[in-house]
């Protein structure tokens, strides 16, 4: 493939993430659940848990489908689930409707996660691109974060202009249709299928083999647990920081011509736009950190810093500056870790099982979130301070565990 076509395809990979992150409702989802739908933190935690249970159940089957029946085919199915979930959220009135919407959204997440990353790895293998894997994945992730930043800014206009927040779900369908068409334009070899027909017995056997591979290969197993534990912690706690920021800023009026509720909506959009801008810059430059420091040291120090900032946050819940800085730092740490983890897992994994292995990683993440989301929601209803102290303690324990067993782990598996 010539350089021009190569650059175009890399750009397409980036645009996939850009369009996929144009979920205009995302910054306002918690606001919508709590303030508009009137749900408690516990009910929201249950919804998140339902989503993650669905992801947990379907992650491995979806990875096997991608590896054996074509990755483009699976992404086509995933977009259908997403679009259906957006429609359900738009018409939802009762709690059971939100459950159905989360069920479909979870299916979309299960069929998406890991598949596109595996396609990028397959593309780089096909074109013999090895040295710049972290840089390329960091660049495509950077585009995803730019999409999220763009979404956050545009959603400010939409959320004030539209009659109700729920219409953001309808608008989000448009970029997802465009993304579906973009994926269909990828090279045919990225949809290479191990099988041309569906065989249930073969499917079950292959699913079992994929799980067995993940848990019998020591290096893959350790990397999966390392990645899933941090991802699960991040996703479980990040949404509880938003209402703290909003409660502090409610007394601040940026636009006197807007109502207090509309000012709140503007705050949400601006906060998330800034977060995603920082995330984009961090992802794009993550390879520089990886090139200068030992992989194990990076992974360990991110546990320590994350635990420390959660502890600091627990004592400064009424300081807008501290809360906002912690929110930003949390995203910075994630976007340094993520490109590194994807590269390490990809390098350690059999190329024919990458989509399945990435699905197992996502499944482990979902299992952790499904377990802890309702618990954290219950703690948040009781005390936000206690919530962050608990999370900080868990992250510190991970750091201590990793450092204590570092020499032993390096003897058995080296990163």
C-alpha cells in the first residue's frame, strides 16, 4: 500500500473514533437520570450494572464472532444495537424503559469493544508496521477525544436550543449512521473471516478456547487483569465527580440571559470539552512517556497517583479548583495508560485471537463495574467523602501489591 493510501486509512481509523464519540447526550446522561428522570444514585448504579452485565455476557461471543465471521460485519451489528438504544432512551418514561435502553446499549458496547482495536492491529500487521504502534493507536485515540470535545461543545448549543434533553439521543443517531458507512469502506481484508457459515458447536468450542487461552497464558492473563482493574475503577468512579463540580458551580452565573438550569447545562458542556481536549493531547503524546520510562514503572505509578488524588479529593469536596484538577488528572492518567496497555496486550496475544482477547479484557472490566457500581452508588447516596476514601484505599492496595510482587512478576513474565 502506498504512503497516501496508508495515511488515508489511518485517518479513517481516527475518524471512526471521532464519529463514534459524538454521543451528544453523554455529558448530560447523569444529569438527565438524576435531575430530569428523578432517579437516585443507587438506581443509576443499577442501570450501569445492567449495562456491564450485558457486556460481560456478550463480550467473548462478540469477540469470537469478530475473529471468525468478520470484524466489519460485527461492527455493522453493533451500530444497529446503539441506534436502537438511542431510540429507546428517547421514548423512555418508566424505569423499565431505561433498563431496556441500557440492555441494548450494553449489546452495542459488547460488539464494539476490542473489535476496532483488533482491526487497527491487523492493518498494521498486514502492512508490516511495528515500530509506531503506540504512536498510531495514541493518535487514533486522540481523534476519539477530539470527537468527544467537539461533541461537548456542540451539545451545549443543542441542549439549550432543543425543547428537552432527551432529543440529544435522536441527534446522536446521525454520526453513528455515518460511522457505519465509514467502517463499510475499510479494506476487505479487515473483514477476513475464519468461517463462512455459522456453526453453534464450533462457536461454543471457539469461545471456550479463547477464554482458556486468556487465562492459561501467564503474560496475557496478567496484562488483562492489570488493564481491566484500572479501567473498571476509572469507569466506576468518574461519573460521581461530575455532580460535585455542578453543585459547586450552581451559584456562579456565566450568562445572565440564561436560566440557572441552562447555565448548568453550559457548565457541563464546557467541563467535558476541556476534559476531552486534555485527553486528546495526552493520548497523542502518550508514546513519548512510554519511550522514556519503563513500562512496569508507568503502570505502577499511575495506581499510586490515582489513589493519592482520590484521597485528596475526599478532603476538598467543596473546592472547585481541587475537584476540577482531580477530574482532569484522572483522565490524563487513563490516556497515558490506555495506548500502552493496548500495545502490550496486542504484542503478547496470538494475532488470530486479538479481538477475542480484547473482548475478554472488556468483559473483565464489565464484571468489576457490575459488581461495584451499585455498591458505589449506595455509598455515594450516604457520603461522597467516604466513596472517594474507599476508592483511594483500593487503588493504593493495587499499587502496594504490584510493587511487592514486582520482582516475582518480572521473573515469570516480562512486559
